[in-house]
């Protein structure tokens, strides 16, 4: 595909998504996307009629990866800097008619979207409660990694408000928080139905997990998928990761 003239600003770089020729601008002083976002984009089963909402889009990488498989994507981002960057990335890739980026705080989700108006919600939320671990000196990175601007309950509440009955919520998070995540989802009328652990290497403990919950589903019946292994013993990517990254 042809791209409009790309004008990078200070501290910005242009990366190749290795997906349908798409490019993404990232700000090195803010939080750049990583493997967790890419894995989340490939986890849910997409349908052509789906209306999708992403909570906390960052650079907009997930809409860039899923837009072709759904009807429309709404992406909300609290940081004005990142929201503008995500919008520029949609313009760069010719997706402004399919993806709508909004700057806003999903803790006030009622002010942003109508209730139960989406089929699928995705979130790559802050993983760690404030006070756990070392906050990065970069404020954008701190917001992305720690629950500075949104807690787990905030994310779950926003997802439930947005989803229709029978809708799906897909999220990437830390395995150590699975128990409280299941409880928070259950309290919001959502039940986990698919779960996949992500291991850095064969035989290593998982350091990420992908889960999918359904609004209004009965408890139980969770399908635990085989673990996703990221690296071979020699440090190279596994074949599955290569396919996800467009390297195979």
C-alpha cells in the first residue's frame, strides 16, 4: 500500500508491523507496544459484524491489527499525546473510516459510549497495583505498567458497561492476578471461558496470560488452552510466535 508523507517528530520512530504493509509511529519517550499487545490482538475470534472497543489503545497497534476482521473499532486513550499518536497511525494506514480514536478516561465510561453497544471489548491494562515494583521515571511508561490511572475493577466495569449480553471481553494480564480477575469479572456478570498461559520458554513459569470472558454466561466450563511458548531453548522465536509476527 502507498503511505502519505510521514513526518516524524522529536523522539519518534517508524516501525514496520510486518502485517499488510502497515507502519506504526512510536514515541520513544512514551510506552511503546510490546509482545503482549500483539498476542492480545490475535487471541479473540473476530467476526465481520463485530463492533469492537479497545480500552487504553496507546499507539493504536491493536486496531491496526484487527480492523480488517471486524465492522468497526472504537479506541479510547487517556493520554492526549498517545491519543493523537494513535489517530496519526490510523491516518497513516488509511483506517480512519474503520477506526475511531477518542481521547478520554474510561473510568467515566458512561460519558463516552452508550451502554451495551459493543460485541467485543479488548484491554491491555496496567498490570501492577501502585506501590508494587519500581515506577519508571517516564510517566507514560508508569501509567501503562501500574494502576496509576485505572485499576482492575475500573477496567472490568468499563468493559461490562460497554458490552451487550453475550458479548466478549478479551484481556492480557499477569497470571499471579488470575484469582482476583475471575472474582472481579464474576461480580460484573462476566465469566472466563477461554484461558491461555504464555511462557517465555518451555518449562518456565508463565509470565503473561490471555483470557476471554462472556457477559451473562453461566459459571464453569472454562477452556484452558495449551500454553503459548515464546522462545525456543536457543532464544529464537517459536514457530507460532513467528507466524503471529509475520516472520513465517
